[in-house]
């Protein structure tokens, strides 16, 4: 008796294609490894992009979405420039990171993720990042004592930034923002409304 062939299916690949920016490109990766070799942080990756793409195609959903690999991307675009198939690798990695964040699966305490969160919290208030408050938030994110140590270690750079007029101590009082604050708030509210509609996601 001949056995009936079982068709191959990959629900996670379809999920990525539906919910992740440029996710439909994942299946085009030919595993050449040029992206990993081109990345300045290549040796630090838990899983370089081509491994992430293979894991998606292998259906390793939890392993991919809980990985800190996507948060290692610094948007240098070396991988995109050098990819022989011109895959938008940077966009996919950021899209995976955002999707993992929306699902609540992104790793806790990951430095790049924490930096992104603090950056957004500063930006969303006035439409411009308050560099001084942002820097202080980074220094003190692990507690007061560590924050003081971080600030002391960075004081030479801080004084250099003030001398070059790139950092204004008076920004601690509020700093500057965009002129159309009402428009900014409306835009953010609309973006949050769209995100709320995505809470069901397509799986």
C-alpha cells in the first residue's frame, strides 16, 4: 500500500507574511550568509538574519519571537546593499522586533529595546527628543547608584557636547517641541487607534 504524501505547511511563515513588514520576502532567502558577514555586529548575533529566516520557514515561532536577534539591528543597511537577492533585510528585522513587541514576546531588559522605549517616550511628548532627559533616562534606567556611575563615566562627553552646543542643560526644564502640538497628538492618537485594531493579528 502506498503512503499518501502529507503536504508541507508552515503556519508561522504565513503569520509573518501577514503581520510583519516585508515579511513576504522571507521565503526568498537562499541562505548565502552575506548578511551576517556584512553586519558590523555579526559576531554578537544569537541568530543572524539568514538563520532567523530559516527558523521562520521551519516554524520555530517561539524561538524566533523571543530572540533578541532582531533588536541587534542598527539599521546600517550593509545587508540590504549586499544581498544578492536584494531582500529588505533591515525592514524585516525591525518588523519582527515590532511584531514580537506587540505580542508581548520580546525579551525583557534587552538594551536596544529599552533604548527604543525611552526614545519613544521622549519623542511622543513634544514631537522632538529632549536629548538631556533622554540621556539621563538611559543613565538611570538601572537604578540611582548605577545612574550616578554612568553619568560620571560620560561626563567628559557631556561637557564636550555642551561646548559644541549640542547639549543644553536648560533642556531639563522642558526643551523644545514641534509647533503643531495638537496635530502631533491627533497623529499619535490615530496611530494608536490603528495599533488597537491590530490586537487580534492574523495568525
